[in-house]
C-alpha cells in the first residue's frame, strides 16, 4: 500500500510539474513583452490590455496551487472602473499587479526548469526500459546508459535497471518537493488577501475618518441653518406676536399688520425648515428617483446642462442616490458660481456593481479641492461610501468630475 501511495504521489507531482509548463512558457514570454510594455508606459496606454493575459495565467496557477494545497488561493481584484488613464493608474498603484509580475518572472524560469527536469527523468526511464530491445541492433559501443557503454546483455539489463531506479528515486524525492515549492510560490505571490489586508485596512481607516468628518460637517451645517435661519425667523415671529398683543387694544390696525407679518414669518420659517430637511435627504429622490432629481437640478441653472441619463438596470441604495444627488448639486453650483462656463454636461451610468457619475463644463478650469470650492466635501462624501473621486481641471480647458460609487452586490 505504501508503494502504491508513493507511486501515485510521484505521478501526481510529475503531472503537476509538467502542466506547469503551460503557464511557465507564456510567463517566460513576459521577459520579452515586459520591456515593450514599459517602453510604452509613458502614457500608460497599454497596461489595462497587457494585464489581462497575465491575470488569466495567474488565475490558472491559483487553481492549480489550490488543488495541491487543499485550499483556495484567493485572487479577488477590485473593479477597474473609469477611463483608460484612471484604470492604468489604479493598476500601477495596486500591489497585486507587481506581485503578479514578480510571479511571472520567477515562474517563467523555475517552472520551465522543474517541468523539463520532470519530463526528462520520465523520458530517461522510458528510454532505459527500451534499451534491451534494440541495443544489439546498432553499432557496438554506441549506446550508453548512466555513462557506461552497453556491449553485452548483462550490461544492457543491469544498467537499464540501475537507470530506472536512479531516475525513479530522483522523481520520488524531487517531484513532490518541486510541486510543493511551485504551489507555495504561487500562493505566496498570487494570494491577494494577506498582502492587500494592510492596504485595505488603511483605506477603510481613511474612509472612516472622512465619513466621520463629513458627518460632523453635515451636523454643523444643519445646526447653523437651524440657528441662523429657522430659529431666528421663529424668534422674530414671537416678537411680532408679542407686540401685536400689546397694541391690540389701542391700535387694532397696527396689531393686524403685525399678525400678518408674523404669519409671513411662519411661512418663511417653514420654507427654511423644508430646505434643511431637503439637505438631509431630498424628498424628490423618493418621489422621482435619481434621474428625475438630477433633471430637476439641471432645470434651474443659468447655463444649459446636457443630460445623459439612461434608465438604470436597478435602483441604487438610498445612501448612494443621496450621495450622487449631492455631488451633482455641488458640482452644478460650483459651475454656476465659479467656472465661467457656457455649458455643462451630466452623465450617469451603472456599470456592474458601481454607479458612474460624470460632470463636465467648458469653463476656465483650475479648480482646486483644497481651495474651499466644495470639491473637498464631495470627495469626503464619496469616500464615506467607499467610492472614488477623480478631478481633472486644466486651466483654460474646463473641469471634469468623475465619481464611482459602489452599489453593493
């Protein structure tokens, strides 16, 4: 039983190393293609395309290694959203990309050496077994086994047995070891969970801090609006009612005017209160959805706003809708007040599990999120939902604001 188990284990390891050539040979081609890719990466135009075959090879190697290790080798990639330059930048910043490149360079050499060695030992066994069948048919002394010339039958049989034993022993010891090393190498370099854990924790820590900051800023805004607007208006109403009550007996006409002014003040206070409530969660989102809310925002602008709002495959979560609404509202307000633009454009797409929002204008550009233009608040609000924000604002060209918000599974 032990012999059968040893033979089975050796056979499996040999097959594994031989199959490794299917990924090692293309990986070795990366030695030629990688310099070409690097030479064309001044604008990073080819990286998203070049990484696809590499990820396919890495995925195949993960599955092979998982079968040997008895556990899956995780290989989750974050979604690559946005335009070509944004995706290229994400790939350059991802540690997983460079680990896959490192695996390609290492596996391209070690995988070929291990596979060729395993196949060579198997071929040596096959050739040795056939030597007694044909050695006598060739010129005397032209056949060598283990460096010894075969000149008679005892040598033919003895050396054949010796070569089979030597090659079999090498396969028995080296093939399982090579299989474990190759699988371990793939798991160490291609596993995304452990290496990305620190980066992900850092991202979540930053997102949490930004979410708390955004929440605090929102509370301060609501408190300011209630204190400076609604509360002041209600205090004025109370004063008018007190004066009206005091002069009612002597001057009913003046008292009536004060009552009318108080009623007007109550109506204004109600309007301000609705504005505060709308700032927390716009009712129009519940009534008309995100597309209808964005159309309402664009309708009241002093410049024409072109809308590209196709029907979404499914409605985003309420928090995502609210964030997208406030992003558009802030962006259009900035365009109206600061950009000097003559037109603007709002585009909305749902790609996979992400909501893509783009706001462009043809204004003077030069927008700086650090200058208090409201863009920093947009970035904090988006980061609170684990989204991404990209701002391009070259001077004299206009501003493009791109936001990607995750919509869940």
